[in-house]
C-alpha cells in the first residue's frame, strides 16, 4: 500500500535534534539490567508490589531480544510490548505527578502503575529499542485524536521506510495500520536520530516537547547509576 504523505512526514535536520538532546544515552548499560540499589529504590518509593512488575518487564524485553536474535518477526515483540504497557492505569499528569506535562521513564510508570499517552509511547519505544528493533523503524508520534478533540501520542512502527506504519496506541489494544486509524491526524514524530513533521521540515516550534525528551534521558541515566 502507498504510504499516505501525512504518515510519511518530512525529515527535519539532525542538528536540530542533537541540539535538544535526542541522542543515545552514553554508557547505556541496558534498560532492564536492574541493580540491587535500583530495586531497593523502587520498593522504597512505590512498595514491594512494584518489584514483580519490573521483573515481568525485564523478562518481556529479554524474551523479545532473544526472539529477535533468532530472526523472529518484529510483530511478536510489538504485540507483547503493546499489550504489557496497556495494562497500566491511565492517569493524567496533573493528578499523577502534579505538573502539566511530565514524561515518565518506564520504571517510574511501572513503579507507580500509572501514566498517560506519552508514558505509554515512551515505554513501548524504549522497550522495543532495547529488544533489538532498529530505531529507524520506530517513531514516537504526536497526533490529533479527532474523536477526542485533543492532542495524543502513539508509537508508529515502519517495517520499511515507505511501509504503512502500524500504530501502537493505549486507546486500543489492537495494533492497526494507519489506514485503519482515520481518527488520528499525525502532527510530528521523532526517534533518537531524527524528526519528521506532517507539513514541512523540522522547526523549533516543537522544542518545548523535545526538552521533555532530554529530561527523560537525564532521568534514565540517573536510574542506570543507582
């Protein structure tokens, strides 16, 4: 199927993204390589019931990585990761974190067992990336949820650069191609390396949201040092 232009997007400048911190974490030790100190931190902050959630997530990512090493289709990991994170309770940022907009790490989301659309999308993106799916296949995507009349975030998976993307969304458990999601109007998308917009090259108008990604990377780095 021909990829609609609105989901193809136009590539922004790599320099813009690097300037705002869209880079791989230095010294990345592995998303689910939990230290004893990290587990202690999680239990102290969110209670002993948070630890099993971390362990299930760890096993999920490692199983997906093993499947990828054996050449199994990405769709297995997509389904498992999407279903796992969609079990987390939806809570808006004001109620959950006391701020207007907050991007939680997967550990914060699973530890507190709550999050909003950005947190679902970020958790899925980082987990699939850790599982071995190349980041060029993944785009965290801001959309307008037309039926809800509000901004929303999903994760889009592109099997090839020109393929119709599959949409991983917390609003539904089914992973559907973009052509079956007319309720979503893409605005812009990004991964570690690049930025795409629906109407033109990357612009600084999205910098406030990109800053939240940089803040997220800082939190991830601190978690790795616990």
